[in-house]
C-alpha cells in the first residue's frame, strides 16, 4: 500500500514540477497555479504514505524509497512526455542512487 501511494503521489509531483515545460507559451502565474493544484493531490497521497509507512520503515528509509520511485517516474515522464533521450550518464548516476538504497537497507 505504501509503495502504491508513493508511486501515485510521484506521478502527480512529476506533472506538477515538470509538466508545465510543455506549456512555455502560457503565463508563468498560470502554470504556477495549475502546478499548485496538481501538487495538492500529490500531498493527499504522499502524507498518508509516509504516515502508514513510518514504523514499517524509518523516515530515512521512506525518503530513499521515495527518491527511487521519483527517479523511475521521472525517467518515464522525461522520455514519454518531454521526448528527451535517456543518456548513459543518467543510468550511471541513478545506479549510484540505487547503491544508496542498498546501503540504507543492508546495514
């Protein structure tokens, strides 16, 4: 349940933070308001995910899980919605973050 809530919240977060890049012709104040509206739904999912997950995971573990999910969602968004290529150095960088997950849960 926690993973699903984190995944869904990150979809909203990614659209709130980066979706406006497809609408550069719109006024900045408009995309800010729309982003805030989208972010509301992100918080409606993120807060319960952290509340339910805390105890099963530490706060630091919840954060690293959230970061990995954010990266996975962001890669899909940047490739599919923004049509940006996924480069090899991104994979290496993300690999280091996955190593952080390993160390977070291993020791």
